[in-house]
């Protein structure tokens, strides 16, 4: 009976640990750490060292096979594109520190999106993005076209940082819907339509933005993870109960034996 219970526990643990082991085999966590260190070095203006880490990242990344189990072709292209942009920017003397850090941040977030099943780092940019978008709405209501143009550019710059990450984490249709909203607002003719129409368009776009960030919050409460906790806990509880019962039965048998010896 003990062997059966142990086998059940081991089986459940192996089923759910297997994906983690597969990721470790191809060093996803190591890639995540490399991208983070490259970003931190860029923030310290140690661009040469950051570039060396990016080169090392490319070597490690090439070890990962392109298939459904490890990385899809689309995700591979997204990461490769973001990596190449970071590599081209980091040692370019014509580009300032702020732009380099922004580009390395985009790279950092997209690698994390591949590693993190819950609470990806790009979700932390929600407050900045939504605050900038709110200011855009105020600009429209106040009729300040110059401020709107400035805030729109700031919003687009922030959204561009998380864009590769949401391509990995969200379904294609949701990303495309947001692309359409942005195209409408970017169009020069947008400034010429009535205020009510512009406000309505921004309200719809705002709801779509909120849905994007709400999506990752929903993923934090993954029901499959809860099932693992409950099922594993139940089996462990069963094993402990069985061990307790065996101990109790053993004690009772000893007590009966002592009583017989007295007789």
C-alpha cells in the first residue's frame, strides 16, 4: 500500500514538474537572467559589457529547438527581432542612454514573457501607459491639439516597449484589434473629426487597453495550478493518514500482545 501511495505522489509531481525541467534543459531561466543583467548594465552606461551579454544570449538562444514544446516560430521571430534591435542600438554612439535603456527594456520584457506563466513583467507598465492615455483624453476634451500630439507620441513609445511581449502572451486577434485602434488615432484626419467622435474612439480604445492588462491578471489565478495544489495535497494527506493508521494499528497490536503475555 505504501508503494502505491508513493507512486501516486511521484506520478503527480513528475507530470507537473516535467515542463519546468524541459525549460531548465534549454536554460530559459539563464536567458532571463542574461537579459536582466544586460539591461542593468545599460542603465549604468556600461554599454560594452551589455553588448557582450547580448552576444552570449544569442549563443544560448540558438540551443533552443523551434517546436511547439519549447518555442513557436512566431515567438522565435519576435524574440530574435527584439534582440537584433537591442544589439544594433547598444553600441551606437549616435543613440542616447534613454533610448538604449528603452530598447533593452523591451528586450528584457519579451524574454520574461516567454519564461513567466503568471505576472509577466510587462504588466507592471499598466499604470504608466494608462496614465498617459488618460492625459490624451483630457487633451481632446480641452481642445489642446499640441499636447495631444505630444502625449500620443509618449503613449506610442510606452506601448512599443510592451508590444513584443503582448504578441507572445496574448491571442493574435486581441493584438490586431489594438493595432487598428492605434492606426485610427495616429491618422492625421483624427484631429479633424468632431470632439465627441474622438472621445468615443478613445473610450473604446481605453476599454481594449484595460482588457489587455486584465487578461494577465486573470492568468494569475490559473485553475490548473489550483488543481495541482489540491490533487497533490489530497494524495499527501492520504499518505499521512495511512501512515497514522498503520502506526495506530501497530500500537494496538503491541498492547494486545502485552495483555496476552500478562495472562
